[in-house]
C-alpha cells in the first residue's frame, strides 16, 4: 500500500511539477470527484478471537478517472488543509449510514466504524447534522462508531468532551484510533465518553518479537480492561499476533490483512450475506 501511494504521489509530481502545484491539483480534482461521484467506500473486516466477523472499518478510496484507485494517504492530508475534508467526511458518514440501513432492511446488523477528522467534528452544526441524518436513515445509532485521534482533544478539552457527550447521547460510539502514538493523558482518557481503543499497527507489527512492544500492548490491554473499553488491534498480519493478544484479552477484536484487506463494500457485504454472518 505504501509503494502504491508512493507511485501515485510520483504520478502527480511528474504530471504537475512542484509540491504546491501538486497539492493544488489534487485539491481541485478532489472537489470534482465529490461532484462526479468518484469516491468509494471500502470495508475491512473486524473479527473476534474465534474468527467470527463482528463489524468493519470503512476506509475511503478515490477512483480517479486517469490514475485509477488512489489511497487516502495521498489525498486525506490535502483535504484536511481545507473544508474539503468536511464535504468528504459528510459523504463518508452518509454512505456508511446508507449501508447500515440497507443491511438492516435485509435483516442484518452491520456495525461500522468510520474515521472522523477534527475539522468535521468541530463544525458548529455537526451534532444536529448527525442527528438529522440518523433520523433520515432510521438506523440504530449503536451500529456506528466514530474513530477519532488523541490530537482532537488537545487544546479544547472541555468543548471536545461536551460535544462528544452530545453525540454519545444520540447513541453513537467513539473509538480512539492509533492509540499510543499521540500524546494521550490517562487523566482525560478517563473523562472521554469512549467505548473503544484501537492499538496502532506499529505496536502490533513486532509484538511477538520485541519485549518493549509486548509490554506496551499489555499495558494498553490492562488499561482498557480496567476502564471497561473494547480493544481493537490494528494491522494483524500473522496468527502469532492473534495468539499473543487472545492469550491476554479474551474479548479483543482483530483487524488486519490476515483477516482481510479493505475491499469494495459491495464485495464484503455480498460475502457476509452468502455466509449468513454479521
Ligand atoms: P487508519 O484509520 O489507521 O486505517 C488503517 C490503515 O491501515 C488503512 O489504510 C488500512 O488499509 C491499513 N491496514 C489495515 N490492516 C493492515 C495490515 O494488516 N497491514 C498493513 N500494512 N496495513 C493495514 P488506508 O485505507 O490506506 O487508510 C490510511 C489512513 O487514511 C487511515 O488510517 C485514516 O487515517 C485515513 N482515512 C481513510 N479513510 C478515511 C476517511 O473516510 N476519513 C478520514 N478522515 N480519514 C480516512
Ligand atoms: Ca481508523
Ligand atoms: Ca488506525
Ligand atoms: Ca494508522
């Protein structure tokens, strides 16, 4: 995925010269992409320790007319520099709710996690917008988890907590993404209305080989257990990583290439429907 993203950046560079011009071009094309419906929602499965599907994370992709499928690593950072991320984020939320509603009509509960940018979270009308959309799609709000990063809280602790509480009161869940890579303070962690921690892939990668990573993951599992939080381990690529986690936390949820790569939503949903699971 990294090499792919690099090749795509190189494509933009050779096509357009310097970095500023490249950002300008991606920004402009992305605005067009929203109008022309070029965004796609990919899903990556999440499973329990017995391998049973428990839900999925929604990850956005850009079906570019010239260069094909573009990774979010290429365009999300640029979208985040402006209100473009708000429009993009609205599309993701709407699409996720549409999928949940569609599955519900077929008699299936689909728990979905989506990534929420700070700028979108801070929109003055974000809470009322979410409330309206939930009502419109008539979905069970418990099926939707908003993944935020530790950085969101820094600087506006009180305001952030208040807004999170309002969204939590609507029934939505919060998860702290990339947990352990930011400046977490256990003091505010205690005050946030969160349901879940996601252990960053960088700690899982060598968890069976490096004592420091193992200690860190054990600490996170212990904190989560004491606080009654669900834990999702990101980037699980080897069975030994699952064994390590399962031996220390029965209820841990696993996400990673070992269980499935992100793929078009329709493909994963068709598989789950055929399998009778979720
Ligand atoms: P993230 O939220 O931390 O998402 C996890 C990333 O790790 C995804 O990359 C996923 O494909 C990748 N991944 C999952 N399992 C494995 C594994 O076993 N090994 C490896 N090497 N990688 C794995 P992706 O889809 O390229 O997304 C990158 C980032 O872009 C995301 O990181 C997230 O920060 C951002 N992003 C993606 N979709 C959205 C979105 O809809 N909105 C916003 N605001 N950001 C998004
Ligand atoms: Ca995420
Ligand atoms: Ca993550
Ligand atoms: Ca990450």
